C-alpha cells in the first residue's frame, strides 16, 4: 500500500532540480554500485565508490525513491520543490557480495587521489574489439602496445614508463601475473572486460596485495558483482583486418533469494595488421553463487584458449619506411621458399576461483579466497639447417637438417588467502591477511619433423626443466579516521619467496638455481578532505621485489629490487567538473630495467641498475562546457634517469664468433621505454537526448601524444624511438527501452593515417670487420665504432570498427 501511494504521487514540472546524496551503513561506510531509481520518471543511477548518487534535471514534485540493495528494495519519499535536494540514507549493513568478496583487496584504496576507477557503465562506453590495455589508453601516464599492430593478440600497457613485468594484475584480488616471468598475458583470458564490473588502476602508492608484488603500479579487475535481476547481453564487433567479435552473457539474477548463476562465452578472430599475426581467441566464464544474510559462497571458472601468429621480434628498422614491407614479419622466414604458416603460439589456461565470506558480527568480517590455475601449450618454429644434435636427433649420413620444433610449457598455480577485517570503533579499523601460493612450471622441447627421412629421436624431449616457486605472504593494515575529513592508513607486508629451477635448458644448458628471500613492504597514506570540493593525499611506500626466471638464469649475481615512492596529490571537484594534480618521486635501488635485448620468445631482457629514479607530475581534468560539451585532458611530464650504467659491448670476428667484451660506462642516461611526456585530449559532443535527458547519440574525438623514448639504457642515437601521436573518432548510439537497451558504436582509429611504432628493441656490438648494412635489414647502422640492431613494432594505419 505504501508503494502504491508513492507511485500515485502527483508530478509537477515547472522547474528542474538536482537530487543527490549518499547511501551509507551504520558505520558510515558506503554502499557501492547499488541501484537508485526515481520510480515515476523511470530514471536509474548507481552509487559510486563513496556511495554517492546524482540525478540531473528532475522536475518539481513528489517522488518515490527506490533503493535496491540486495534482498530488499527500500522506498523513500522525496519532495523536490524549489531547490536542489540532498537526500542521504543510512541502511542496515547486510552482506553485499561484490563488496565483501574482495573487500580485503579494495580496503581503503579509494583514498589515494591518484587512483582511477572505472565502473561497469564506463567500461561499456569504452568497449571495442581490442584487448584490455586499449580500454585504458585514455588514463594518465598510459602507453599501450600491440605486437600484431591492431590491438589484439599479444598486447601490453605501461604506466609512468613502468613496464608490464612490474604491473600487478589481479582478478578479484587474486594475482594473475605469471610466477616465473611476472607478466600477465591478457591474451590468455580473452574478452575479460565483458565480465568485469569494476576496474581500478593504482600508480605509485599500491595497497598491499597478495602474490607477485606490484612494483609501482597495479590493475585490479572485479568480476563478482551480484545482479539481482536476470538479463541477457549479446555483443558483436567487426573491424578491419577481418576482425570479428562475438560475446553472449547470461545471468539468472538472484533466484530463491539465495542463488545466482552467470555465464559468458566470447570468441574473437583477427588476421592482424602484421603478416601472419592472426588471433583465434576463445573464452568461457561461469560464476555460481549462494548468498545468505551473513555469509556467501561463490565459485568462478575462467577458461581461455589462444592461437596467435608469432610477431614477437618486430619489423626490421630498414623496412619501416617502405610501404610494401611495413607489415613484414620475420617469424617463419627460415623456411626459405615461403614463410612457414604455422609459426604459432597455442596455449590454454583455466582459472578456478572459490570465495567464502562470513560476517562474524557487526564489527568483523572473515573472507577466504582460493584459486587453482592450469596452463598448457606450446609455440612452434621452423628452423633451417640446424645441427641435429642440438635437438637430440641423429641421422646416418648428415649432421644438420631443417626441423620443426615445439617448445612446451605446462604449469600449475595454487593460491589461498584468508583475511579478517574489523571495525574496532568509529576511529580505528584493521585488516589482517595471510596467503600462500605454490607454482610449478614444466618446460620442455621437442623436434617433431625433419625434412629428411631416417632421422631418429623425433618427438623426444631435447630439453626439460622445472621451476617451483612458493610464497608465504602476511600483511596488516590499520586505518585511523579522526573525523569525516582526516584519515591515515598504515600497512606492513612481509613476503617470503622460495624459488628453485632445475634441469636442462636449451639456452643455458644444465641449470640449478635456488633463490630465497624475505621482502618487506611498509606503506603510509594520509588523506584530508578540506570540504566537499577539495581533498588531498600524501603517501610514502617502500617496496622490495624478487628477480624472476630469466633474471636468475642470465645473471648469477642478480639482486632484488627496491623502490621508495612518495606521492602528493590534490583533487578538486565542482558538480561534474574534476581536476586531479599528482606529483611523484620514485627512487630505485637495483631496478631491473630493460636493457634493449630480447630473449628467444620476444620478451625484453632486464639488468640491475644500481640507482635510478622517476620524478614527475600527472594531470587529469574533466570539464562540462555549456552543458552539452565535455572536455577531458590528462598528461604526464616526467624525468626518468639512471645515474650510472655499465654497458657490456660484445666484440665479434668475421665469423660472428665472440672474441672480446668491452665495458662502456654511461652517466645520467634515460630509463628505457620511458618518455618524458604523455598527453591525452578528448572532446565529447552529445548530439541527441531522450525526453528524460538520457543521452542517445554522441560524438567523441580524442588525440594521444607520446614523447620520444630510448629502447635501451645506452641511449645512443640509433636506439631512439621517435615521438608519435594518433587520433580516433567514435560515434556512440544508446537507445533505452522499458526492458532492454540497444547500444552500438562506430569508430575510426588513427584518423591521420600516421606511420608510427609504440615499442621495439635495440642492441649494439663491435666487429673486427666492417659489416655491410645491407646484409641484415635489422641493422640500423654500421661503423668502425659499433654496429646496431633495431626492431620496431608497426601500428596499423587508419582502421574502422563497429560493434554493439
């Protein structure tokens, strides 16, 4: 009867006002991402991370405000008369699955002003046929890269110049980074954004988390939001280079007041911009949950398969300016008469996650999370005129032949974490967690074919070795809230690492490496809110991080890395306009920096540099102009230096045999892959609105500038990657219906048809004989002083795509 009376309240529309407020619990903590509706106007918004909601342009009158926060829908009467209405609500805290299940990982992160979060709607607005890094291209200090040149397959992101090996990727608070390489391969979990409800990016100050430690940046994906109403979502996309995307997502909503099931299937296919860089990607996501008033259980299964053409070594620098060779791919070229078509990477990975959460009492919550990951796959190469003995092969008449090899990796990863969050009183709250993980990776190789008959040993392992890594992790966090304005967070994390590598390797021979280390990561964050429009934060963090597989095998004296980070930021917000200014100082000791070389799978090699630093300022601004025009601007200005670097310069004779090694000292050189300026600008023009002021059609134009950078630490002229810029234009169409919504877009990337490269590699050497630069297209220069090799990764020219 009360609802009926609300719905029958009269509506007057002589003026239009704003209705806003906060949805909080008894402890003044926010309800995040819950649905708020004005029933009579059929308008819906969701609360943000602070529990804040806002309705624009509401006519004068009396309304029913519905608050859907789980099992119940609360209704409140609001009167909108002759002024804006501030209407906040305090609700009893019940278990809310998307908040509690990863609460330990999200604990007070939002208080660092430099942290950027995207909710579900923002992620959908950025949807495209490209991989996850390209969704984040508009963030401050971000650089994205694609080996295939069109944003699918092997892609990556750098933040402030921090490379992918130092950026931790979390899925629901569980680390995704590979335990042996520290890289998170987005190609292994295709279309993961289709199941992502919230995405958070932290730079500098990264709250303590489990697993391979973040070292300057992190990206957290949250997939466990509980939807109370059933839905079906079908998404398709098409683009140049025969790019095709299809995704279907089904959700039962909450049924029988306790259960929820979600299912997604995605497939993405593309020929790639680079020759033979095709992608064939498939993924499944299944989530099942049981939710009661005081506890919840959820199980997720994430499965991905990828078959991608190898484009790991980039374009020879001599081909970069030649139109007919701009898409050249060296992979498979050893075959001679024609490229080998199966020069592919073929890998499957399955993640099984289990979460249990229990509200112990009004002050404490216990959470338990675990994951098992299984991966298996190989990459295939055609190798010409190779010594048979290298691959465990024999032949009665010859010692060499053309062969096809497979290099396999089978790995297992087990992770468990338990944590307790406690609100002691109105001033203090804490969180304590303990986690353990075990990784085992089995590396082996086989030659499966030879162009000769009577070759013995095909299919046998010619190398095999095993890496085992255990980690025990403890962290404690304490939050002190003096009042609604001033908060201090203190954290201490301790990690114990034990890593062993044993067996026979095809590059390093017989290997036996043990690495054990205690690592300490204390942090402090202070946050002050001057008023509703101005807030500021200061943080100091100290990180220690272990070396990984390639570091340990290539350098017996490799050291752990250390980082001291200082951040000072201010955030100004007025209505819908926003300005964030953040300054940072990142001082490193023994940083493992890219030295310009690649290993045999195209991954950059790293070397300890004794002292280095990153110092800079970041800007993020959003401005609504004339109500129907939105401007966004962000950028980074920085200095990224190595105090002293000793280059090891190999010297070869005419037969390419190593005869000597010279040491060259360099002072005050730039860190590799670290431009001094990054700038992004975007303008959005809404073109059409519905009767209820809902945006139906909009036009978005953006431009990205990235300054020049060096591809190695020696900083010689040939290793410089020139500055580049590119632009895109996008038309968004959204048409809401009573029980459905139609969304589509049309996008043009690289509007100016610019030729540019986002990343590459460069090494140099000396030779006792003068080398002809025409003898190898990767040679960027030759002289009596040194010779330089250089490869760059081409980005696609103007490209079209559309989707819904």
